[in-house]
């Protein structure tokens, strides 16, 4: 391996680590913000029945997408976000008197994680299929 190849590889690894660190920091920040809002703030106004299930689905789906969008191996990261759904519900039950923990909220969060994982995987497959056609056209 030449020095140039070594340098290019090191830069790619460095950029990947920086991106991973940024995603991890953003995910931790969002998780803490979500936990704080679940504990410190009153529940938002109900616009329709079961609104909180949609909120859990969207919040944990977005967090899962952020955490794993650039990861080559998503399973561990998705499992961590899935565990966070349970931790948030435990936090609501143990640390606040204005909120209640519920299994349907956990399941809605897990469904959001699974849908985000499926969407990311689908996006990756579409990009793989599209890439050769773009190269052939050029």
C-alpha cells in the first residue's frame, strides 16, 4: 500500500468516525430532550384519541433514523433505540406524577424503530440498484 492510499483510507475512516460521533451526540441530545419533556413538561393537548402513540412512533422512528442512517451495522444501534423506548416509559412511571407508563407506548416506539430501519434498508437497496445505471449513462 502506498502512502497516498494509506492517507486516503485514514481520511475516510476519520470522516466516518466524525460522522458517527456527530450522530451519536445528536441522538443522545434528542434522547435527553425527550426524557426531559416526558418528565418535566405536562402532556401536550390531545387533538385526537391515541395521539401519544403517534408521537412515540414518530419520535423514536426519527431517533432510529438519525442514529443508524450512516451505520454499516444497524442492529446494535436500533436495539439501543428500542431499549430507550422502554427506559422512557420506566422514567415516566418512576420519576413523574403527571405521566403514566404504558405498553402500547413502548410498542408504538418499537414500531417506529422498525419502520425507520425498513425505510433505511429500502433506501440503501434503491441506491444500490440506481448507482450502476447512473454510471452506465455517463
